[in-house]
C-alpha cells in the first residue's frame, strides 16, 4: 500500500511522526476537543428551545390576584379567577365551623383541621381552589342554590366527589381536599392577595 | 450510485447488524454523507455552501416551528403577538432574531452556492438536473421568505405584500382578478395573512423534499470540483467522512461565528425600522424596499420606466421573473465542454464582470427610485441579460481553454503515473 498517489485514509497517517511522548496524537486531541466543544454547544442550544415553552412573562405577571372579601356575608361564597382557574372564597357560618370542627381527623381521607386550612383570626374565611382534586372539574356549591353535596360544602358533579364545610374530601373519588392556595390578608383583613 | 471503490457498510456491532437487516437507515447515511461516499479530493471552501444551506434550512424549520407556537396569524393581533414573542416569551427575542437573520444568512449561503456553480460550471452535463432542482429550491426559498416577511404585520410587511402581489396584477387581462384572488381581498388583510402563514409553514417542507431530490441527483455523478475534470480513479477521491465532515464542520464554525455576530450584536442591521410600526393601509413608508436578498431582482423590476409595445410595468415584471427563470436554460446556453472557469480565461473575466454587475444590482435595489440610480439600474439590468443570453453562448464557442490536467490526482500532486500518451485507466484494467 505504498501509494504515492495519496488515497489517504485515516489509518494510513504514520502515527510515529504525530505522537507526543505520552502517545497522544495531535490529530486525536484536536478531534476530541472539536467534537466535545460542538457537543456542549449543541446541548446548550437546547436550553432556550425547551425553556420557550414554559409560561411566558405575561402569564407569570397574572399569577397573583387581589380579591376584596369585606362584602362577603357569612354563608355566602364568591368565585374569583386565579391563574385562569376558579377560586372559591367562602365566609363560613358558625354552624358550618362547628360542623367542620366536630369531625375527628381520623375519619378524613386527607386529615386537616379547619385551622390548618385558614389563617389565624380568619377562621371563617375559607379560600380554596374551585378545582376538584379528582380530574379538575369545577365543583358546585359556591353559587346560590347549587347542590352542596351530602356534607354541606361542595359537590363535584363530574364523578360525585363530596366536600364538607371545610372543603375537605369526604366521599367520592377525589384523593385530597380542595387545594388552599398561598394567600395573605392585608392589615385590616378586607383584601386577600392570592399567589 | 457512487464509485466502485466506495467503502462498503459492514456493521460490526450485533445491534447495528440487526437494524441494518430491518431498516438500513445507517447504511443510507453511511453511503450519503459517510465514509461510503467518495468525493473529489480537491474541493475548496467554495464547496461548503451546500451543507451550510442544508444547515440553514434546518435552523429555519426549528426556529420557525417554535415561533409558530407563539405567533397568531390574525390581522388584529399578529403585530402584537410578534411583540409578545420579543418581550414575554422565554428566549423569544433570540428565537425571532435567529429566524429573521437566519433567512438573511440562508440567502447569503444560497447566493455563494449559486455563484460557485457559475464559476465551476456545476450546471453542465451530466449535472443539469441538480442545477434545475437547485433553481427550483431558490424560487421556493424566495416565495417562503417573502411570505414570512409579511407575518409580523408591520408597515414593510403590509406594503411588501401589496407590492409583490401587485406584480401579478400587472399581467394583462387576468392580472387584477388574479391579484384579488391571491390576497382574498382588495388589499392585504386577514385572509392574505392567514394563507401566507399557512404556506410559509408548508413550503419549507416542500423545500426539504426538493433538497432530497437535489442531493439524490448529486450522488449519481458525484460533486464537480475546481478542475472540472471528472473523477477517474480512487486516488482522485477521499471518503466524505472524515475528510469533508471535518472541512464542512470548520466552515460551519466560521459561519456560526458570523451568524451569532448578527443575532446577538446587530440583530436589526439587515431589517427595516419601519417594520416595527404596525401595518397601516393608509400610509406608505417613504422607502419601500424588500429585504436585501431580493435587491438585485427588485432593481431589475424598477429598471423599466418607459412603455414599449407593452407597458413599463409589465416589462419590469417579466424581466424580474426572467432574470431567475433564465438560470434554467444556463446548461444549454453555455456550450463549452470545459467546466471550470480556472481553465477558461475569457469566461473567467466575464464571470467577474457579472459579479460586479450583481454587486451593483444589490446596491441599486436598495437605493431610492431616482436618478442617477435608475439609469445605473438600467445599465446593470441590460448587462445582466447580455451576460446570460449573448456573452455566455459566444464565449463558449470562441474561447480557447487552457489545457486541462489529466486527472484530479495530477492537478493535486503535479504528476499522475497513469497520464501517459495513449494510456487510459480503461486500457490498464
């Protein structure tokens, strides 16, 4: 194969002349360095391509909402929208609070007391997502005259989940209580900031 | 396909053997862009632009599909959704600048690829079909780029759509109804924007299909090379991988540096500020010009200012389309059997004159439609047609080419033992 016309293939490059003391060929080094740099660059390019599908700045900007709760009478509930989903804000009556407190935690699928689900000093103000924890339907019971289920809280008509007066799951397929979002009251307790 | 001495795909790994029996896709890649595809050993960097054009197509499809996730093709919100991409979407500014500058770089690469073909006679037999498909790809790219430029629904988008569809309106008798049909109305509006979006999404995949045909046709005779002498034997070639994957890889690196320079440091340098003003059907921008890559043809369009049998408007439209359609006939206009301009002293001079003429048309297409630019446009346009229709045919018949090397091997090494009088590879075999 002493071919002076030069049908060069990589194996025919004389390795002795190329090799340094520790046996690393200059060509191999350049090859590995170049391909590695290109590989790292290629993977880095994936980051923006994936990140662009995450919520954009305008969506994130709408991710907190303020609701005035001062006008809600005991026994009344209103609906607001938080992150494009319904939010239930209910002022419980004394009877509803007593009913919720009377249930032993050991009877609950998702044990939580009403205190744990409300803010200190605002035990009557129950704020939950209006999203059934089963498959995401909107439960009934927030509006006047709607069915409130066997436990007097909310009732999801899709698959028959019953929530009690503290919006805890009592019967039906839903795995957990209606979610309580992060929220804060303002100083005089009239406005909540959700999110 | 390919030469008889091409390396054969012989998978060693049992999994690769199993795949090869079921679906020989790795074999296809090996034979198309791997060690199984022998390529002339003397290709210079002008031969990088085919791979770079392919890279640009992928780049435009990837960034374009992403932009389409955030863009809304409705005249009421299109401009706003473009700004939404720029301001709200994560990395949206970068993806849009990548797409907009990607179009410019795509055309830059295409022009260099085409001019390489002019210089080295890549269009000549037996490669006519590769050339014809290439011109089809170029036309499809122009249509795609034009419709893409309409989508942001800025002032240049709107008036570009109006002017370019107006070209069809210049056709006698059917022109006006044709233009109204193209737009789906009397002026660009929601109907036009929606169909342009639909077609702008579709055409890149049509381009990809024609690119496959282009490469398929290329792999039958193989690449041309700077000598224009056909491959005769194994010593004329090297395997595509690793030789040209490495060379194309280096070219890609240089290309990306230039591209990133524009995307990150001067993303609007090639655009028009007027396109950041929302489309207004009641006000035309002061200077209405297309993107730079259409300048030469726009200069030809505007060069016709007087009626002669047909209207000036119609002459301009005909000349503009002919300027590209003429390329389809180039393999038959150039009768010289010598491919490479390196061995064609007379043609080489005229090639460079054409390049100067193209440069002039590039400049004039972006200039205001006033004197002296109009007169220079007319001269440059006249020369452009003169080159292809008169100079090329005449030069190819009167020119005395320089002696060609016996083989690529001889051109590279200075000698080829097979190059003896009366001796041919066939006789030795």
